[in-house]
C-alpha cells in the first residue's frame, strides 16, 4: 500500500507497527525462555511497550494498531 499512500490515492492504512510487533515477540520469547511468563499469566512485560495483556491463556495483545499516512510511511522500509 506504500506507493498508493505516497501518491495520495489512499489517505491512510491501519496496521500494527512492525517494529513494535517484533519488539513484543522478542520480549515474550525471552520471558518464556527465562520462565518468567508462566501459564495463567494475565500480562507480560514488554520493555518500551509496557505490560501487554495475555488473553485466552496464550494470546498476547499488542495494543492499538498504527496508522500509516503520507507523513510517516517513508520511515518504514517495506
């Protein structure tokens, strides 16, 4: 969608920020490997992202999606 946002065909695209998604994944994996994320936990610490909510026993919510627009889409290399 990047070319369409840059040309103004689309005003914005809503996705999760890939940097935040990677950051969350690494913190969760580290917590699992260290044993600090235990079965039944309701949250997990994710550094700059704060505490992320754990639901349904194994789903971790990243939070609000990111709005990519003409002003910020160039900051991402995809």
